[in-house]
C-alpha cells in the first residue's frame, strides 16, 4: 500500500502536481514549470508582506503556536507523535519534549528579541525606515524568495528558519525531510484558514522533493530564488552548490552543515551531577544534533577519567531507562567496534540492553578511535549514546583534540566542532576564551545546556534574519 505525501499550499491543483513514486510513497511534487511563474510573481507578495505591520505578522505566527498547544493538550497529535518516533528512532518521551517546544519557536516575544538583536535598526526596520544617525536611515527588506532544504533529525530545525523567513517578509518554500514533513505541515496548517487576501496565507509552501528530483534540479538551476538555506552534509551539499552555480539569479547559499559537540571537564567537576548532565546530553536526540557531545576531554589523570566514566555509566543507566528505544538487539558492528577498542588498549564500559545502548570509551592523550582500522569504525550517526573520554594533562591538550577532530576517521563527514560544553574552573574557561580565534567553534555553553538555545543566539555564527534580508540605506542632507 502506497502512502501519499501531499503539498501544503493554498489553491494548488492537479495541474501543478507531479506524482512521483518513491519506495512505498507517492510524492506530490510541485512541478517546476508551475512554480517558476509563481516565484517570478513572488516580489509582489513579498511587498504586501513587507507592508503588513510586523505586529500583525507576529500575531499570526504566535497563533500557530497557540493552536498547536490546543491540539497537543487535547490529544489530537498523539498519532503524529507515534509516527514521528517510529520515523526518527527517538524515544516517545523525547518527541513529547519536541512538541512542547514548538510553541516556543513560534512565540511572539522570542521572535522580536531575535529580530532586535539580528537586524541593523532592530525589528522596527522591517516595517519602516529607522534613523541610525542624523540624516542616515535604514530599512530591512526581504531577500527572497527563499528555499529551505531541511534536515530530518528533529522537527525544530526546519521550523526556525522557515518562521524567520516568513516573518521577515519572504515567499518561502520549505522542503523538509520525509521523516518530519507531516509534523511540519501540521504546525503551519492554520495559515490556510487566514482570509484569501492575507499575504501570509500565500507566503509558505511545504512539500517534499526526492534527492534525485528533476523538479528540484530545475528550481535550483533556473528559478528566480533569492536565498537557498541548506541543512545537511555530503553529498547533497555539494550537489546543491553545483546546481546553484549555474542559476542566473545568483541566489545566496547559506549552509548549516554537519558538525558535532565536544565536552571539556576538569578534576574539580568529577562528580555525579556533572555525569548526569553529560548523560542527558547524550540521550537527548540520540546525539544526532550538531551540538550533541560525542567526544570529551577530561583534564586529569587516567584513573580520574575512569572514575568519571563509571559515574557517567550509572547516570546513563538511570536516565536512559526514562528514554527507552524500541530496539530488540544491539548492532553487531557495535560489538566489533568495542572489541577493536579494547584490543587497542582503551577502557570500554557498555550496556547490554538494546533499549538503552550506551557506550563509554576511556583513552589517554589521544583518541583511540582515531587509531582503529576503517573497517572497524561505526559512522557517527550510528554511534548513539556513545562517547569517548580522553584523559589529557591540560586545557591546551583538550583544545588540540577539538582542532584535530575533523581529521579523525571516526568523524568522517563532520566539518568541525560546533559546540563546546564545559564544566571547568574560571581559569580554564579564560584559557578557552583566549583561543576562540583558532578553534573555529560557534558556541561555548555550560555542560547540560548544549541543546538549549536562547533567542539571542546566532546559528552557526550567523543570525538567520540577516541571511534572509538585505538592508537599504538612505541618506539625506
């Protein structure tokens, strides 16, 4: 039996849809020759949006969050939760947390704070000229149409750029992952209840394109796009870049690429509370986010690293029982990896419960994973609840591990470390601050908060509202 994946856009009919068979799915792809004329007319929609009071735009988005919460509390999203848990492999309890957080992404006050810190002239510049100095004014304008190619490791990442793109006045096309498209469409579905003349109703299209889609290829190579925001790694990133290179409209290409997290702990923080914080970070999202710690440095002797690993094992055992996976067996490749690490001299602690499959590797000075033959390695996205703790002598050695991580064969496909999660004394934090220029990381946060983002945080060093807009400058004498 085939499952149909529809398109979210008001007024689209069968003439604009191509039915594409993809495994056991029937994709409703929007035809490129139908969509390109719509994109050519998008500037008028964007002008209408830009002329709509910001308060009105924000109210409509905030309404989405309120309706989502109503559905959540009434139990209408229960089936969707179960489907998303099966598709992502995440525990149902984690999906509960995700669904609770949706309303925060759509919160009006949070959005205003993001816009105020991101844009020259603040949020106000989205609806009027703002004076920066006598005779000098700026206005922020939409840079779209915007095409967002989202990731599938969570429902939240595609919602953030899409919401910011709409609020800043762009006609927006979102191509989510096949795993989260139904949830994303459900979030934005109340937009279709807005009046026909409301530009917000016509500002968003959500549909899926297969990776090898001819329609997507045509859009990337020929459509009048202003910005393309890609979330993911290779080979998709390079393929999209090559197709955009021949696009005569020269859209901006904003990439949120594959990265990972790193934890640094010192002897003063070898305690159960620190272990529980790291355990929670490993379990939430199964280390599939760019900020999830997958390697750690413990500044201290090897015996302290082993002591901390035992505390971490206890914490993973306890917290992991609250986030059971629907697994019946541990992968054989994991056994091969553990045995190879032990033969290489590493200390390995591991669970035998497939519902809570944690693994802790303790090595000294260098990464034991980096020394293994390639055929013994398990790709990063398969190493869930898995961390290597390297005992090092000082902060300098810990930072060296961060710099060399992309060269570690166990991290093939990862660009670099995005987030450093720290449990350190002030003097060691100061040393990290002095070396930020050479580390290239985007975030340094307290251990236990890697997955938390405040409205003031940029994404991978860039405020997304800046990526989706341009600034007009006006000077008069």
